[in-house]
């Protein structure tokens, strides 16, 4: 038995976390508390930094020194971290950022659930950049997706965001930990120190990475637009190539990264698109609708970004409507609408009062759409 | 490696600093000091924030990290805690370290983590075009203080000392060889060390304050600086005007990497009945 926050800490340790830096914020604090207890016992580093920005900076520095790193926060703290998340995108620093969403805007609702950071997770920092964002809907899945967040981060050399919500973070559930997990570690340098290019344009878009001070490698890292050597450049061709490679390294893997769970979709006339805690209510509503004879189905993305566009289009192709219940005013509903391109109507259902969406509310929307 | 040019990325020169800028003098003092430490380039990591001073690492052939504005100390803390064997030097400016980065500055000093901070104080935001910084002296002009700075300025060395730094010194680029000896002492100190290097900015500061001549600005720093010992004998008014130099703090106190290592060691001890 454990909570989502505990499962996140456990999954991170299983995936190879040896460095955590954070700043206390509800409802994410238990992740830091568990790791404060467990990391030093394993010889890892736990740091409570002076603020959210510092915590993000520290994990980037530690990752460059060869560690697997993570921080955990909630809405307001996630906002503060955004500039350094952009740095991690630009400088291609693997790290995991957990955001246990709470109600917003601003201080909002520290102890009540929400899903208002879906777009912040995609576009919170400035400029065009890739984003990988995972959203589990149970404690067990939080463990699995935390491991996956580390693996994707290391494989793609990019920050990965694990988007929890207050309900998943604090619910206590039975979890059977997997007997073994696959652990991915970033590719090491592919050339001797004197010929090593830290930002080489490799065919798969991911440059092999050295660690500061290891085996004689030393290199320059900057958030400025840079060439393959890592030094700043003002050459429009180099800048263009960098920005396009950063996007392409995730785009080309989109099908492999994208992860959706389909339930009763084969003949579904009403599709419910739901993620995180809301998807649990949605599943119940779909089952109840089926019992009433309505052909309802559930499409549940576990990766919000890259957005599962193909899966949405396939599910919506023969549907009368796609219902999108979420605990914000329709952030994902817009994305679903864009993916469907008019194939069928989208029915957003929003709840932004700090209370969980109930199965009966989703069922009512399904009935109305059927 | 002992000659300062051994540590330079010569292919990155010439540098981007303006004519008359003092940052190159500080860089040279840092490299002379580093050259005497007996380190290899792979053992050294140089971290900076944003601004003129923070372009320094680009010219130094070690592990270098040019971070976000004001946040150099946070990245450096991560590097140092991940690899305590690396010698981590932080290069920053008055605006970078004490305005946007002020909180990190005092907390790194409080934590007493083994970092050496070389803070280039030129009284201005140079790279962004001459706006007022927390170090701009009262009455002096900046592009965002066109009628003269009305806020009092930080005494940066005193700030570091009050926050808990175990080595704090200040010198001007008018005395570059004194500066490099202070930097060497800071590098040798196990703990949070700060060397505040007073450096002229004729382009962004001097131009607005009738001091656009680089030589005059260095001469100004020389004339207006005085050792803290001599300053103590000056009348109050003169002392306030003076740029005091020398070593303000040189104490020993538990260092953070070491304290963390002790914690890990303690937790690994077998529990005995």
C-alpha cells in the first residue's frame, strides 16, 4: 500500500535517481520527504534548495556531472522553474520534473485537485521546444511512468515532465511492484575528448553525452543558440539546424513515445477522452453507459505530449461525439478538437471548483451525446 | 599547466568585451591564480550566469557552463554536490549575483558550499545597455536612473560576510597582482569564498558618468580604493566614499559537501545494539 507520491519516489529510485533537489510545496512535498529519508542512505544526494528556481538549476548541474536527477513541485513552483526547464531543453540535459497539479491560477487551491497545468507543461517556457509529458491515473501507474520518464529523458537527452494530480498523488492503493524494470542510461561519448562534439547532429537527433570531469572530457554548455561544439553562434543556418533538430528528435519518436489506453473503443459511438484522476471516473461512466446499452468507449492518454493525435482521430472517425471531461476550462478539449478537424463534435466538460469530476456527471454527458 | 595562456581557448579570441573593459584583467588574474593550483583542466568547472562577466567561461578551457540569469550558483551547487572532487569556480556580475540572483548568493554563503565566486562589480548592467544595478553608487547615472541612482547600493562583500561566507575579499583591477593572490587564497579555501573584483565599464557606466576614458576609470579605482586597515583610520565621510579592499573574512566553519558526506557515512554505519 502506498500513495502516488510514494510510488513516484520509489519509481525514481528504481530508475536510477541519485540526485534530487526540491522546494516544499503542497501537494508534492511527500516526494521530497521520502527522498530526504532514502537518498542519503543510498549515498545519493538530497537537497532542499532555497527556492524552486534553485532546485531546477541544481538538478541540471548535477545531470551535467553525470547523475540521474529529479525535482518535484506543484503549479506555482512549476511556473518558477520554467526558464530553467527551457535551458534543459536547449542544452539537452536529461532530468525529470514532477508537477503534482493543484488548482490555479496563482496560489489557487493547494490541497484540492485540478488539471490546469496541461498547457503549461507543453508551452510554459519560451520558444519552440520539444516536450514529453506523462500522466498516470493510479498509484501503480505512477511508479511505472516515473521509471519511463527517466528512461525517455535519458534516451532523448531532454527534460521529461511527469504530470500528476492531487488525487493520484495522495490516494493510497495496493501496488505490486514489477519484479524487474528496464532502465535506460544516456549514451556516452562516441569520440575521444579531443574530437568530441557535445551537440553533434547525429542521425537520430540525440547527441551522445559526456559528463563533466569524467575520462578527460570537458566541454562548453550554454542556453544560447550554439553550434555542434556547444559554443554560441549567430549563423542563421546553425541556429535553424539546432532548433529543427531539437524538435525532430522527439517528433521522429512520437509514435514510439505516445502511449494510450483504449477501452471499449472498437464500436464506440461516444468516445470519452480523459487522463489522470478524471479517467477513473470516465471509465466508470463508460461501463455504466454500456450497461444502459450506449456504445461508449474510453481513450486514455498516458502521454499528453507528444499529443496522441492519430489515436484521437481514429477513435473519433466513426463516433457521434468525443466527450472531454477535465479539471480545467478545456485545455485538452481544444487539442482534441484540433486533432479531429471536424470529424465529429467535441463536448468539453469542465470542473474548476476544486472537486473531483464524478462518474455520474460524465455519464450524463455520454447520454446527451448518444 | 601554469601559464595563463595554457588555460585559454585561444580559438575563441578575440573576446566580445568592449574596449577599455576590465573583465579581461579579472580573467587574467583568475587564470594566473588557477595556474598556480596544480590542477588539470578536467578537474575544474567554471559556471556563470548572464552578462558581460558571465561570458568568461567561454574563453577558459575547462568544463564550462553558461547558465540562466542570476542562477549560476544553483547550477554550480548541483555540479559540486554531484561531483565534490571538481573544483567549481563561479563567475558572475553585480547585477547577476545580487539582484536576480541575490537569494541564491546569500543561501550558497549560508550553506557554506565549497565554491569560489569571482564577482565582477562594474556598478552597472553592461551587456543589456547600462541599466542601474544594486551596486550602482547613489547619485550615479544609468539608463534606468537617468536622474541619478536614488537607491542605496549593496556592500556586496559585507552581504557575503553576513550570510556566512568563510572567505571574503575585495580588490580592484588597478592592482591585478594583488587581485590574483586574493583569488588564489579563495580557491584554496574549503568553503564559500567570494572575491569582489572592482572593474571599470567605460562603455555603459563611464559614458553616462563623465568617465568614458578607460585609463581614467582604472585610475579612479586606484585612487579611491584603500585598504580596510587604512580606511578604519579615515573620518566617517571619507570612509563611506572609499572602495575598501583586502580580506574581510577568513574563517573556518563546516563545509556543506563535507557535512553531507558525513551524513551519508553516519547512515551507512551498522546499527549496534
